[in-house]
C-alpha cells in the first residue's frame, strides 16, 4: 500500500516537473522576438554568418526568432526603411543614394572589409585594362553606377566610353552570357571568380580597388532603419551580437560554416560554397580591428566619387550613413 502511494507521488512529481519544463519551453518560445533579415540576392557565402547564427542558436540566445528571406520587388534599402524587414543586406552605393534622397537607413557592419569585385572577361577576349573595353559589349543589371564606373575607369586611360555597348542582362548567368551575349561583366571574385576556376575558365580580372582608393567601398553591408536604431537599440545590439558571433565562426571554421549554409540552402553547389567560404574567411574581417568595422574616410571617399560622377545630387553626410556602435569591441 505504502509502495503504491509512494509510486503515485513519484509519478505525480515527475509529471509536474515535465509539465513545468514544457510550460517554460513554450513560454521561452513565445518570448522570442520575431525578426526578419532581407538578403540582397540569392543566398551565397556573403550571407553565411546569419545562417550560422540561426542554426547554432546564437539568435535564440539573444531572445530572437530570426527569419532569413530572399528579396522580391524593390531594393533592400527601401524595404528595410519601410519596415518590411528589421535588417537587410545592402551595399555602400545603395545606402549612399538612399541617404541623399531622404531614405532613412543606416549601415551597421561591413560584411566584407574590402571590395572584392571587378570587371571579368574570358582571357580570349583580350580585356586586360579599361582601355580594352573599347569595342566590347558589357553585360549589366541596369544600374547607373555601372556606366559611371566604366566611364571613370576608361577616362583614366584616355579611352572612349562611347565605344562600349551596354547590354542589360539582368540576373542572367555570367558564364552563359559571356559565351553568346557579352564580352565582360561586373562580378565578385569570391563567388563567380572561384566558380570560373572550378570550371576551368581562365578570366582576366580588373579589380576596382586597384584603380582608386575611392573604389574600395563596402559591399555588402548589413543595414537597419534609422527608426530601429534610434528606438530599439536593444534589438539592434542583440541582433549584431549574435550575427558577429556567426561571422566569427565563418572566419575560424569556414568548412563547418560552409556546410551549415549548404544544409540551409541545399540547392547551392557544394564545391563552390566550400571553396568560396575558404576564400572569404580571410576577407570578412580583413585588416580591420574587428569584423564589420567601417571608417568615415572610406564612406566619404566613395560618396565624393559618386557626387563627382553625378550619381548623387548632393554630398553625403557620411557620419549619419553608418555606425560602429553595435559591433563587438574586440
């Protein structure tokens, strides 16, 4: 009889404990703040840090339930400013244009410390310098900055921009386009350049930052609206703490983090992701004291260049365009 009562009491206590644990877990899930991160393009290794922070629970540790979404219509700057996402991936050109046209967004971190982009072409096209753009077809996505960039580089070498044919290829595949439609295009070496190496397609690559300090701009960036930064700094701090931890993992363990990206986005090319991750492990932080840190000098140099090229109608107040406030201190 006593044994039965004891067993019943033990069972009751166990059920109570399980119930309390389940209630606590439910409460914790309910307390997580839902946050949306908007990508600037289809998922790739620029974005791995947020996928790592999501998969390894770094966002949950900060009380956040983060959803990563791909872009639809409209740029990240406009959508984040309109409250369609709390955070997003952008680039310095977009933020500069946004700030000078009254769109209230702010850069929170440089995902990659230096500009790894440039103009690429198959070696048989013979494009070794901007002078060689003459008589060639450029495939782009329709941004005024593309023409301005080509024109500026060609003017340095006294080449004639009017002899370049600009073709809008949108999101068409680089390798397909250079076979039949265009001669050169603007790419990120850490993705398309590495893919070319894997495909055995030798490229000539004109890296932008080699031609001017002003062209070593930050791309991509993480952004938030001015409203979010001003009115919910605790949210920004929590998100950035977890995100910085994700990118720190990408730097120290690129192979593991590449596999996390592949688990999250299985349609990606495995060999490309892993090779790109190894390349970017050295580029995320670069020579900065901490991952994500930006300088006013680089913001101002690129804004001045954009103003000189008439890409913006008024000078940028660079101090308002970015903040390092939410980055790790060491």
